[in-house]
């Protein structure tokens, strides 16, 4: 059987930081798919950064090794500097973001730096996939699951393709590869961060607050990313960058004309 052709180059990034174990996993995944693997990730963890750019201070792009860089900024900064500066003249064929320690499901996608990095790549005209691994509090995630399953899955996704204004959000259940029950193409579910806010007092008597991980769950409706992960499946959700709601736009236009 003929081996699949390798992509010219892949850019790997994340929001957990340049030293995160999930980034190392994603580098190994990328090496199955491309002749060149470039890495550009935040100096420190940027979870929850969303699609934010650093505009009020200069950014540093630090060279760690050949085709390996760290940025003292957000995941969005990393993708922008990688494509526009570090890889100038030889843009990536694909951007992979992750593998995030913790699933990005439901409303997570609006906060996630992992998703934001893939979003920035999409805005720059480069196909992008965000990859995340479910992580239960107090348990170590099983990195074997994405490392074993992702290369073949990504090849299949690349063979099918997706529109320029779409990125793919892929979530893996925290199971051994043999225990994964399938792959599901899903829609975004509903769950909300920020339901638990814990107040404390520092040594100077000032109040401060932690936003906890507890989420308000609205069940796992059929066809959602939440349902797929609960059932032990890999979830693939196509996310569209156009946030316009056509039905509401049409109704407003009719009412205001």
C-alpha cells in the first residue's frame, strides 16, 4: 500500500505553554503528517485567553531551536507571529492547536486559547484543527488516546476538506484507544463556566476571587459534543467564524424596512 503523501509543513501551537505534555504529543502526531513540523507556543500557560491579541506592549519571539519558538503572549499572538514572521515566505499547510489538557466543549470554545489559535490560523487562510483531551479532576489524562488515534483521523479529515471559514474542534475522551467507542460529527453543546466563584482574603485583608471549574450543565442533548464525549466517542465539531444569525437578521431587516 502506498504511504500517504506528507504535507510540506505543519505549525503546532497551544495555550498550555511551550513545555506542556500535550504539545509534545501533538508534535509527534504532526510528524506522521508533514515533512516539517514548526512549533510556536506561549512562554507560559494561557488557558482561557480566548481570541485575544497583545496590543499594549511589545512581543518577544524567542528561538529555542530550529523551527521551534516561544512567545511571551497569547496563543493568537503565537500563530500571528509564527506565520507572519518566523515562517515568512513558507506558510504552514495546516495548523494544529493542542493537545489541550481538558476538553473544549460547549461554551468552552468562546474562552479557549486552543480554539483561538485555530481561529487565528483560519482567519489567515490556513486550515486549522484544535485538539483537546478530556481530563477528569484528580486523574491523569491518557495521552495515548489522541497520540494513537489522531494521525489517521487527521488524514481522513484532510482528505474530505472543509471550507475556508471553518475550523475543526476535535475532542478525545479520556480512555485507552481500544476503549473509544467511535467518532461522531457533532454540534456545540451548552455548558457554562463561572458558576462557582470562591472569595478569599489575602494577607493584607484584601478580597480576591477564584473562578472555579464547576459548570452549569444542561444535559447532553443528542448530537452534541457533550453527548459524544460522555459516550466515549471522539467528537468533531465544525466551527464557523461567521457568527451572524441569518434568521434573526432577516426578521430584523423585514421589521425595520
